[in-house]
C-alpha cells in the first residue's frame, strides 16, 4: 500500500518574501498596446521543454488544459510546441535563425539575455510596469516575489526580458522506514547531526544517500548551500551597493581584487566538508546519472535523496512505493565547526531560472496577445493550479500553496546571495566544476590540485565575461557609480 508524504519539520513561512526589492531596468518600449486590447481569435505558439521527461505526459496535459481554458476566456488559440530538454537550446537557436520561433517561449536567464543581444526577444520591462488584468491592484512587476524579479534583470544592461514562470525548492527526502530501522528518531537540522544520521544508517547496513557524480544538480546544490553558509565575511567585501546580494558584476570586481580564491576559505573548507560527506554515498556515484540515483531512493535502496520539488509527482505517482517519507533542508553548518558559519541553511531552488519570454517575431496583435497570455500564466489561479497538478512553486506573492508543497517552504534558511557554481555566472566553470569534482571525490586529485585548477578556470571565465560585457575597473564593472 502506498503511503503519503509526511512533513517531518516545522513550517515557518510561505515562500520567500525575504529578499531585497529590485529596481526595474527598462529602456525602449517594444511596440504593441495594452495587452488586454488584443482582439479575440489571435493565434499563438508556445515553446516548452521536457518532452522526454517522465513527467512529460502530465505536463503536456496540464498546459493543454490551461490553454483551452484561456481560449474559452479570451478567444485566443494557443498551440503548445513541446520539445525535448536535451536539445531545446539548439532547437531555439535553429528556429531563431529560420525566423520561425514561437511567439512565447520558455527560457532561462542566461539564454534570454543572450537572445536579447541578438534581437530575438523583446524588452518586457514596459509591459511589467502596467497592471495585469489577471492580478490587478498593482503593477504586474510588483506581483512577483521580490528576489525573483531581481534575478530576472540582466546585470549587464538593467533590462528584464522575461517573467518568472515557476520555481522549485530543493530538499533532502528521507525514507521513514529506513530511518526507523537505523534507530533515527528525527530528521537532522545541523551538519554534525546529518553526519551522525548518515553514520547510523551506514552502520545499519543501509546506504545513507543516493548521489550522482555526473549530475550538475546533485553536486552544485550541496556546494551552493555549503559555500553560501560560510561566505558571509567574503560577501561583505564584495557587496558594493549594500543590498546583500552579489551580482555577476560584483563577482568580476572581486575576482580582480583577488577575493575569490578556491584555495582559501570559505571554498577550501567547503570542498573538504563535502568530500568527507561523500563516504556516505552509493559507491557507484561517479558512474550513474541523476535519474538512476532517484530510482535508488524511490525503490528503497537508499535512505535519502536530494530532490527537486518540481519532480514530486514522480514520488506521488510511483506504483509500488510502500514507504512513508519526509524532507528537510540541507542541514546548517555550526559555528563550532567553522566560526564564520551563519548557522542557517542556504535555500536551494527558489530562483527565477525558468521564465516566459516573447520573441521579436510577435508584433501588433500577436504581441498584445503574448503579453496577455504570460499575464494569465502568472496569475494566482494558474500558479495555484500548476502547484496542485505539477508541484511547481509559484513566483508570485498571492498564489495559494497546495498542502503537498508546504514542506518545501522556507524554514531556518537564507537565500543564495552569491552564485559561485551556476551556469548563469560562468557556464564553462560550472561544467568544469562537475568534471573536476568527479576526480576529486574519486580520489584522483587532492584539494590543493583541485583548487588550483578551479582558480585557473574561474579566472579565465571571468576574463571572458569582462570582455563580453566591456567591464573594467575604469567603468566600475558596468555598475552605477555614485
């Protein structure tokens, strides 16, 4: 008999209304009129990724229902173009070159900023300044969670090219029955408790956690939290505008000042802590992908798994699962371990990565209808429906959170304030990090060798970023000068 999710922790707040308010950067108005004036019967195409995922059938059915309801409401006809995630970006570039890109596209921050420089997507800023007919009472931009809106602004030019679509939260899920077998009475909160739990499981003959060394997500999720828990003194040196959020511009400046050095704390400490943790992983972690790691946990072969809330439907729908499960944030590092630790976990996920953008091919009535459609997709009704059906967390402040997602809300956590590992900062470094960590965790290189190579790759990537964006000390790395 299948058992349900057990929330094994106290919930403190609904989703993150703890970030700093971002100023909206905008420039020219990209044509079109008030989106609510789009005439009935306009035809649109929407590009969406993930056609090969296990959840694809449910995702497709969900969006088709949304678009059918939207047609009944507005008369606009929307065709879903469902593309495999594995070649989605290549497909986008090909469609752009052929002039056949759908009017509305699902995209990511790094992509949409690049596409704007190629004049393939519009500046959405002027439209976000207006009120959404589906969430009235304030400008559309003010309906979003503050940190999501700020994340969506391109630091190179201050322009926002997309609206946050949905987000997800990362948690460590645990098999309650395996915890019971090992005599574990509660989920860990601190890192030492996490290691103690892992040791108890291993001593009981249970593999503590399923991990994939090939997965950018599994490696970077843990490292992002660990670095973010230890980097407060460094952040204070990097933060030039006092908003406690470190932009890519500020990372470039910090690199030139020699502040980012993987051979020194917090990075060296974090890497060694992470390697010590790897003794509790499945022994074949370097040889399996993320999906295989998920199956180890879903079939009861490991006690824990780091997991994205957007995939929660896989757990709920799995036939034959007969164990109760719970979840907790990545445990927080204590000051007894490292004096600079802030003793809060750094929240993973909850970032405005997936977003909706409008192609420059949409003009006139199609532009108006495209804006209107995205406003509908970011309304309380639709954001709540996506949470209920697909376990997507909302990006707006007033969507109702389904009960099943309330275990994924913020607890004793801070948001990620500096992105050292993600592709939005330096894609080449992010890819290099995962490959290097495979060697490091496998014992082929030591911490000294690893950090030397990471420093070289980081510096190379940041030099390229400075050249691409024309950043230098002379122009304050593209940041406003007081």
